[in-house]
C-alpha cells in the first residue's frame, strides 16, 4: 500500500494531492498539466516537495514533519520513464543488472531468467540500447526496473512515446506485471484505453488536485468524471470468454448477457476487460429489430449528464455500467431520465482489440 | 634515427615529454573535478572559478609565470611551505611541469566540461532511482560516457604543455637538462650562431606532436557524440 500526501507550490501552480494506492496497478489519470508527473517524481525523490508524507507500507520515503527526506537512491523504486533512459554505454544485460548491483544483498529479488522470459528480451541481451527499437527499449527498461529489487514500481506514461503498434506490443507486459508481480505499481497516464486495460485503481487529477479515486470500473463508468473530456468517455465491462465462432467472432458472457466481439486472443473461460467507448453506443427505447449490430444490452438509465455539445448517459445493464454519448436532441427525443428503461446497442466491429485486456487472478 | 637529433636536442625532447606527461597526469583529477563542478553544480562564486580557470588562457604567459614565481618560489607563501617538506618547484623540472600544467588547465577543463554537459541529466536520474548514490552515478554513468572527452582534453593539454614557453622560462628559467624544454631549446639555439639546424629539427618535432594531438583529440571528440547517442 502506497500512501501519498503532497503539498508543493510552483510559480503559478500548486500541487495539493492526497491518495492511497492499494496493491495492484494504480493509474494517476488526468490531462497534461494536472500534476501527475510532479506527483510521481516526488514519490521517486527527484522532486522534493515543500511539505508531505509518502510511505510504502511502513517504509517511510518522505515525512517533512519529522525531517525524513530519503534521497532517490535510498527509496528502492523501479522507475520506468517515458523515454526508456537506458544507459547507452552498457549492453542490455548490463543495463538489466545495474539496479540489482545496488540493491541490499538480502532484498527479495526477481529471477533474471524469469524477467527476461516475461518480457521476451532474451535475444537482445548482448546488444546495445542504440540498436533497439522503441518498444524493445521500453521492455528492457521495465526489466531493469523489476530487477532492481524494488518495493514499488513507478511508470510515467511509458507508452506515450510509442506508436500504436508498439503500444499494443507493450501493454500486455504491463498486464502481466500487474497480475504476476507482487508489487504496487503507480502508473501515470492520460489515455483512457490504458486506464481501462491496466488500472486496478484510478486516481483522477485536475489542476494539481486529486478529484476522485476508486476502482477502475466505478470511475470510468461515472459520467461526472471525464478528465479527458466527453470524447474519451467509455465504460469498462469485465466479461468471460465463452466460445470462438467459426465466422471470426468471439462470444462472451457479460453478466448473463451474450456479447459478440471480433476474435480475441484469450481462450474460453478467461476473464477479460472490455472498454466500450461511449461514442460507439446507440440508445433505443424499444428493443430494435432487423439491425446489423449484434449486441443489444437492455438496462435502466442511471444518470443523464449534460456536457457541452453532447450528453453522456450512464446505463445500468445486466453486463454492468455502460456509457453512451449522444446528442442533446436525441436525449430529449427519447425523453431520457434516471430510471427510464433503454436498450444500448454496441456495434461489434467498433470495439478495437486495443480496448480488450486480460484480467488477473 | 637516434643520431638524427644531437644529445642536447634529445635532452630537450625527453624533458618536454616528461614535463608534459606529469603536467597532465597531476592536473587531470583536479581538471575532471573542476569540469564536473562547472558543468553540474550551481554554487556562489561559480563564475569566479570559471574566470580563474580560464585566466592563463588570456593573461600574458609571462604574467602567469611571474605569479607562479611569486607564489611557488622558495620565498613565496606556498613555495616556502612546500620547501620545508622537501618539494621544490623553482628552477627545477617540476616547476616546468607546474607551469605547463597551469597553462594547459583551461584547455583540459573546457574539453571535459563540454563532454560532461553532453551527458543527459535524465540518465543520471535513472541511475539514482536504480539505487546508485551520486558517487556511483558519477563512476558508472557520467564518467564512462565522458571518457573520450576526458582523453581528448588530456591530449590537448599534453600538446599545450609540450609547447609552453613564456610562463616556463619566467618561472624556472632555461637550464639545460633541468628546465630547457623544446621551446626553450629552440629559443636558445636561435640565440647562438649556427644553431638554426638544431632549432629546425626541434620545430619539426613540435609540429608533428601538435598535429598528432589535434587529430587524435578530434577523433575522440566525435566518439563522445556517438557514445552519448548510444551507437
């Protein structure tokens, strides 16, 4: 458990953030300039805040009230930076071993072979960072952080410098990190789809303050919390893979209701997280017929949130909370209000594979 | 080949090499430290330190030599103290090395400072988050990445030390076998009739050493860029 309480004043910007990160992966979520990177740098010790208290369990990293200000190299963190920051004069193997060398001899440490296997970087070991692709560099950086025997993993927008293909390559490794490595992870992001796939807990930041924190599904399904704006809104459903059909579709069980998606990687019985973008959901008061869309989830309107230009409707369905982004005119025409029964139509092909992720445990 | 230079000329070349070697070897640690301080730290008096380091580059060498004589002479404040523990600079080859070291110091610090500044602070931060103390970060990240720059700076300083004349002759005079380095020897040869051919030979040696040093330091400087770029 990581607990953070920070106060720091810059010229023209004040950071005032308190939150707790339970085990699992906690995403610090917010627009750029909201103070996410400041928080993570303060946890790493790269920035000394005016006042504050940071603790990992009973391991105190910072307590300005009692004069505790650990230097970065004494904090035992694995920090995965936005740009991999590998040491260019060392081989991949030497980079991986760098942190382990400085860790206390009795610290519980990851096995080098297991980490290399987990990240698929075996063939890269003898190379220099200059000869690696962006995605490969980032995988090595993850390994280097893991092997330093850390008590906490920090990641500052580790995917934002990569193109879509590379992002898709790295995301599963963070899922495995979350599910297979028993360390709290603090992960900074401004991408709703990364949050949807990775987050156990979400801490939403705005103008240097924490505005909400809670479980990922709860935060993403709340139309009042849209740090990236209504365009990025989308709820997360946790569903179970049922069967892969011969026509390329995968049938999933969403709380008893069938959900059809383009073929996904996980086999039957696996639980996956699916992000349903709000702009891909159509609403209907009566159950539609003769429609090409395969997924029709019936439910009840939980809340109608009027934003600028559009309305976000939160619907409680048998599959879970779904958000729909529709025009104000449509909302009025359908007379949508809390308690009204509606059908949410999700077009199968609109769910991108990058919005589907594994669920651990 | 060996009899191409006479014994007097050989003595000057050998002395110059010894003086230049010790001038660089003794000042290198201080040069690296000074370069690091100027590149990475902010402290009161930083500009003053920068000025003092560069002073020998802009002062007339005779002035630097005279200041050394005043400070490190047998009666000088520092020289007097050192004299008591048996270290004498005045009119010895060690004094020539001190003068050469001081004159070459700005060039050395400049080259090393530039290569330290080329190392991304973000890499040093990464080292710190991985558990390396500031000293270890310096030894395992900053220093290896600056190594070509340090070698380049040392070679440049070596060449400068080989050719130092003004400060040396003012501080330690021109004593054959003791303080008569190549430039002092050339000067002395030119003062006597028939000395031109000896002087010319030493000029040739000087030009060769200087050109070689410049070439090697250029090549190494390029390698700094490659190394920092991760190639």
